[in-house]
C-alpha cells in the first residue's frame, strides 16, 4: 500500500450541539483538504472513515482535535488503515438520528458513555487467549462479515444487520452468566452492543477497545482467521501476506473472498460469490425465502 495516502477510521459518542452546522463544517473542511469517505453525525456523536493525501489527513486530525464549537473532540482516536488512495469514490457526510442504526426503540435507547461493556485493550485479550481464560466472544458484525473472517472460537451474534440488535439477547441466554467479550470492526458497534447486553442482565460484559482491526495490527496473523470486512471499495483488509482465506462461495462452496449480492433486488444482501460463479449471480440468492419471494 502507498505511504502517500492515509485512511482513518474514527468515532466518538459525545453530545453534538448543532448537528446541521457540524455537517456543514465537515463538508467544507473535507472538500478543502481533498478528502473522500463517509461521515455520519447525530446528536449522540460522530462516526466516520475518510481518506486522502497523508499530510491532508494529518491536518484534518489536527483540526478535529482543536475543534470545540460543536462538542468535545479533543481525544478522538483516529485509527489508520492501509490504502492506495482508491478506497472511496465520493465524499458523503450526513445527519442521522444515530451514528450506527441499532433498531432500538426510544425506551430501549441509552448513552454508551453511561452504560457499556468494560473496555479491554488488544494486549489484555492476547493474555486471555494465551492464559486459557474462560470467556465467550460474540461477533457483533453482520453475518457476511463474519463469513469472510473472524476470531477463532467466536460465535455469530445472529444479526444480518445491526438493526437486529434488539433480537440478540434472547439468542445468547445460555452464556448470560459467563464472561463475554464483544468484538466488531473498529469498535463503534460494540459501544452499543455491549451496553445493550448489560441492560438485558448479562453479568460480565467486555468489549475489545479499537475493535478487530486494532488487534490485528498489533498481532497480525494471530488468533483471527481470514480477512476483515471493511465498508469501502477495498471490501476486505488483510494484516499479513500469510493469511488463509476462509470465505466460502454460497453457490459452489469454493474458497473465495469475492462479494456479490443476493439476486432479489428487495434484499440485495452481501454474499460471497466466487469468480467462477459470478456470471451466474442473477440466479444466486441468499436464502430459499428470497428465491421464492422473487418468483
């Protein structure tokens, strides 16, 4: 990957005083610096991924840390990810009701600064693994993200989309009394997911601070199988050339990391469809239900 470009992933749950004006500030700043990517802003905070020339990204980080007119962003953690400058084609900055859509009702909604799982650093998780600690890892990403790469021994949350969050507590009642670690790509989903499980009576909830990406940069090729799914044009991120692909084509079951979509346009869910099967993608569905609904 090129050192000329830099991609950063960041979020912070913090009260935003004027969402619309903050959107305008972000659009103006990113356009001035020539940055592309995606940023979501809500009253509860900010969640973004942007890419640009190395020095321009560093200037963006400096401006964000110095910003005080819309909220406290002085300690935003900007996580770097390898890029060649082509991860995004556009700049999208939007106001939302949430920085990650959860599907929680107004009565269930909460502030992750008040209730969330205990953060553990990558080094502590490594100690847990090496010392044989008894704990369960729940992968809080979508099922197709888990399919292309995940921690060894982790279990899927049961979510096809993070809006399914209200359904997951009932799916994991059997580990309610155990030590549970939630993981996601770079941390933002775990802030809400771990807090939600605490609200539902899970006794011993932790979350991996900085997410899978941070762990894999610290321990490339260890404990995590396959590739990390990312929401930009790279599709997947690898941390070592020696990694082993674990994704399986939904059509022919060959090993692959190529993604396509469910053939039913009302679904369009991400699926692993290998190069060989790609020409037949218009007849490949994520489920029998989608196939029969289409017909």
